[in-house]
C-alpha cells in the first residue's frame, strides 16, 4: 500500500499540486480563474517554456545548459538593435537571432563534446562570455524606440508592428505566444517520441557507451542537443523583445532558474522520471500560476525567488527519491 501511494504521488503529485494551487488562488481572488487572467498566465510562461524546452534537450542527452539565460539576453538586445539601430526587416532580425542562438549552442557543443570540458563548467563559462558580450555590445543600456545615440541624434528605426504582434497580438482570440508555445510543445513531443533522432537522444542520455556500441553517433546527437538548446533560448529572446517592445539587458537572467525548475518538475509528471517536454510544460504552468497568484495576493516581488527555490528543491527531492527507490528496487 505504501509503495502504491508513493508511486501515485510521483505520477500525479505535480498535477494535483497545480490543481490545488489554482483552486486556492481562485478562492482567494475571484478574478484569478477568469479567461483574461489565465490567458495572461499562459502568455507569461510562453517565453519560459521555450527556454525550458532548450534545457530539456540538453538534459535528454545527460547534459546541462546554464547559458540559456544569457542567450535570451543576447538575442533580445540584438533583435532590438537590428530594428532600432539598423532598420532591418523582421525576417532578417529573426534569422540573425536564431543563428546567434545556434552559434552559442555550437560553442557549448565544441567545449563539451570536442574538448570534453564538463557540461556544467563549459556552459557556466559560456554564460559569462555571452553575458559580457551583450552588455559590451549595448554599453550597458537597454535599446528602445527613439533612444538617444552617442552622436547626439536619435535612433533611426523602431520596433515594427508585425514584430510586436508576435509578442502582443492574438490569433482567434488566443495570444500569439501561447499559440507558438503549444505548437512547439506538440512538435517537440512528437520529435522525441516518433523520430529516430529523438529516440537516439534518450538512448544517449540513458547510457552513452551503450548508445555508441549500438551504432548511435553520440557526438553528433549531443551537438544537435546543445544547438537546439541555443535555438529555443533564442526564440525566447525574440518573443521577450516582441512582448515588451524594448531590448532589455539581462532580460534572461531570471529565466534560467525558472526554466530549470520547470524541467525538473516535469520529471515527476505522469511518472516520466526523465526529461520530457509535456512535463516541462506543466512545470512551467505551476511556476506561472504561483507567481501570478502571489502577485494577486500582493506578496512582495523579491519573495518570488524564495518560492522558485522551494519549488525547485521539492521537485528535485521527489524526483531523486523516486529514482533512488527505482534503482534499489
């Protein structure tokens, strides 16, 4: 009976917690469980979810990417600069941002796969490098429409309406970032479940040596995982710039912790016990609901990090206790 209870908690505990948190906040404030507020919650987690999907890719191959937050910051300011400073069209802006994300991922892969620096150390170093680049590039200033330039003039360009639509617009009454998030979650889930590369990534993460002996090109798979991580972080940076209409420095700093928490909460969704994009999505929902509810309760904003940390610790505790039981069993 005890074993069954523990298995039930591991499989459905996260979903029950989400339901109970929603119920609590709904009873606290009648405006919580409304379409407008729930839509705001989903819009707010859309960027975190994209970043968390990137972290999911790296964890799937038994790696870890600490540089996703800095990648968000870099792509946010580059996206803004290309429109406000250089007056580039939206297509060029998006392509450049995605290429930057891919290059950051490729740098991580070079350090980890080729040079064999441990992933935590390599991505930590890249996090500092990328963070320094984006601050140096902007000289520590945020980028916005009509901003003053060093020569005394004002910036010639501005955020285009079509670009801002990506972060602020609606499609059939649903916020565009939410639509993009749902499409991404479904697409990545199908990729892991039904494609050869997706299955090989799980095989590599489970036992790299066994995967290599079975013919999997482990280095190529791990390189792809880090490039995918960088690209999804870049998408998060693009959506952030489109949502706020500025290129803010250090925009991605808080997203790294939120995305990691979402991924590890996802380990316990439906008893997966491993990185999975559906679990990551529900983990992001839990984080978003908690932050939104605390805002409605007028909890001071600086207490948010405490809640994020507690949620992450609980998610890790539940996950690793269950995995230890599984190994011992």
